[in-house]
């Protein structure tokens, strides 16, 4: 956030940039309140499905999968993106006590594991396994992460996406994109593209003049209100496996895994990888996916 950017005016976004977020910050509320609704509706779908007679077993399994899966998504979001203070991530369920991130990740894993055997097809199983792997990786359980990443999305699988339309538009587009740039991208992303113009395939940027005449750069990865936002991809799963192998968990060829990701964007292969390179590849590959 930089007030030099035209139409970057929300004081609530300035608070987020500075890490000095007031309790009444309505830009946080705009994400936190719908997340609570998602958590409630997901849990209540499981409760209601189990409290009535559903003669169609396939339909019942679909309802339970949906409830468990999105209950896991909601808890994962609480653990990853919210917190009580800058050093204590987590969230609250049903006006209960504060649940720290590590415990909230465990609750997310419980929900994902309940959803897994109800998955309707092999692709959905792989997708859930990838989300379990990510949750375990963020929690710090590398062995569990490796087990599920090995069963996760594979090259060629379609991404699992958050879908948007004019009634529920992509917020990156709305507030950090073509119509308005409350946020612009960190200048390191422009440096990445300058160093290798092929990186524009996964870091698409456009320039916007500041009020002072300074050049700022905004994202065009999501160019319209209905641009889908990747939730999990085979490329992220590859990067997780590569990182976990370098950390001593699971099996696979980290270099081949990373280069498969790069090839999918038309990028040149790397000669070698280590954890620092993995971090750099994650920064580029997961641009605007919230998964640094």
C-alpha cells in the first residue's frame, strides 16, 4: 500500500500494510465475517445431513463431503490468515476460546480426513490430499505432509479454483488490479520479470503512474471480475514434494519436480535446486495465491 498510487485511499489497507490493525478494521471484517458464515454453513450441513433420512447414498456422501471439506477450508483459513495478535495466529469458533494456529490446523486436518473417503473420484482425492499436505506443511509436520503430497495432484491435473462472478468478484481484481490499486505489487516481482522476461507468464504486471510520477506495478494475473483464483494446483504440490525431500521426508527428484513446474510456464530448466531456490520458486509460482 502506498498513498502515492492513485485511488489508494483506504486507511484500513494502510493499517494492514503497517501491521497496526485496529479491532474495527472493516477490510478485515469483510473477509473474517464471511469466513465465519462458511464455517457455520459447512458444519451445519454435516449436522443436518446426519439428522435426516437420505435414501440416496451418493447424494448423502456428496453432502457430507461438501460439509467436511469446506469445514476444513474454513479452519485452514483461520489458522493461516488470522490471529489474536501479530505473533499468535488462529481464530475463534462459535464465540468459544481462542484457538491457536497449530490447534486450528489439527481441526482442519480432522475435517479434510473426514472428507477424503467421501471423495467422488480420483481427482478429488488427489486434490484433498494436496490440501492435507499443505496444511501439514504449514503446521510443521513434514512427515505427514510428505505422505499426502505423494498422493496429491499430479502433472496435468486441473487446478482446484475459487470461482467468481460480477456478484462475488475476484477481490484482487477489484482492489489490487485493473479498476483500482489499493495494493500494488512489491518491486521484487518487477525485478524477477526484468531478470527473466519469460517470468511474465506467471507474474503478469502492468504499470500505473503514481501521483508523483513514480512507476508502480499492479497485477493483471486476474484481469476481469470473474477471474478464477487457484486454491491448489499440481505445481504447488510439486514444490511441496521437492521441499519435503530436501528436508529429508518422502521421495522424488527435487530438480525434476521444480523443472516440471517451470516447463509448464515455458521457463528454462534450472541446473540445480536447494531450499533457497525452492523458496524463490514458491514466491514466483504462487504469486497472488496467498501461499508464500
